C-alpha cells in the first residue's frame, strides 16, 4: 500500500522561504517519506532529518529516499523527544519542522498491526512494536472506569459508559473484529446506523491511548519551538479535533506572549511572543485532493513562524 502525502505542494511552498538558504528541515513523522521527498526535491541545499517511531516505515523511507545520500538523515524515534533526537545527530538548530500526525495507509491497512475495525487482526495498535503496552492490555486489563475515561476523552464518544461496560463483560477480547462487534452491540440500536461505523471513535481512542499521541504532540511542539531558528517554520497536519485543538492553542499561546490574567495592571510574567501564526484558519485539502485520497478528508494544516528574538 502506498501512502499519498497530504497537502504536499502546499507544504513545500510553505517551507520554501525558510529553507531558501539551506539548513535543516525535520520531518518528524517520516512515514514513507512523501513530504520529505518533496522538500528534498524543492530545496537542493536543504538537509532533511526524518524521524519515525515505526521501524517498518523507516525501512520503507530508507529505500524510497536512498537516492538523496547524506541529504536525507533518517532516524528511529518518538518526536516526543525531538530536541534530544536532534542533539544525538549533532544538530542544534533547524529551519523547519513538519508533523503529519496519526497513522499512515500502510499501517492502517495491514490487519496484522491491529489498527483497523474492518478487518480481523490482533489487538495491537502500537506504532512502535517495541512499546510495552498494546491495545490488548488496554482492552483487557484496564478497569471499567479507566476504559470509559479513555473512550470518552480520546474518542469524544457519547456512549463511552455503555461501551466500557460491554467490553469488560465480553473479556477476553483478542481481535479487532471481535472488539468492533462488541462496540457495535453496545450502541443503542437506532444510533448504530448513523455517523459511520460505531467502532470508529473507540478505535481512535484506543490508538491515542496506546501510543500516548496527545502527550507526544504537546512535547513535540514544545521541542520544535526550542530548536527552530528565527524565521524558521513549523507546520502540523492533524486528522481529528483533539490534535487540532492542541496545535491551535499552542500556537496561540506562543504568539500571544504575555500570559498574565487580564486584571493585572502591569505585566509580570516576562513571557514573550515566540511565534507568528501563518494560518488564521486551518488549511484544508481541495475537493480534488480529497476525491483522489479520501484519507485527506479530515486533514487540517496549521503553521507558524519563529520570531526574531528581541
Ligand atoms: C500520516 S503518517 C506520515 C506520512 C508521511 N508524511 C508521508 O508522506 O509518507 C504518520 C507517521 O508518523 C509516525 N508517527 C506518529 N506519531 C509519531 C511520534 N510520536 N514519533 C515519531 N513518529 C510518529 C507514524 O508511525 C507514521 O508513520
């Protein structure tokens, strides 16, 4: 399965001014290397550091980008530790960082990885198979309240309580299709037929929990800001509202600077604006891109530029 990079020409245009004089571009979610390749092609003087926590994706990207030699430096890791991964490569400052979040088509479409609710596979969902906790543990070992919390918070699922109760009652659950059935049956009958597959939100929630996705995004953004040179740019492509909200709030906070409550007469917080937001509204793929690549449908891109230090 090929993964089609989302908003790829927009991404290469976006980073063009930042990379015009060369420098390091970090693709924090390398996948099969679609965006990385576009940047390598567009910016002959740029070096691309590619990070992925999935060793399978990394191997594929290695093969796909082999022709770029030392301009493509690919490394296994979690972007949660972006700054220390870069430090290990001897890199302190960069001109661009891209996060294209979530899972890729090859991960989603391989039943053995356990991400999909339409095929039968083991309950896994780990992006990095060396992680200790898989969906099997979350589904079979979490307490009912804990499970309910995960499904409500990370799936924004209004039937979280019924679903958690049904899962606990059906244990052990070992496969994705069995879980999908249990979730479907937990839905009140009339709700089963509206709003897509009933298991979609629950699977999203479990995936976020297994991979610690929201925490990773928070610290990845924090690190990106630390390593970005003035004039450097950061972009995030997200696929659901939780990720988009974290990105939007992070950019807004760093663009605002002062964090004092409104009733404080004189600023006492010392915080300075670090970013300029480049996308007042998130950028969405055009209808023809969505028609050609249905997975682009939910995509939202937000971008910001590092300000000169005063
Ligand atoms: C949507 S795909 C990226 C596709 C890529 N832009 C391309 O054009 O081929 C997301 C990738 O990011 C990886 N990933 C997700 N979260 C990560 C994290 N916290 N650290 C490192 N890689 C991560 C996944 O393993 C997956 O391969």
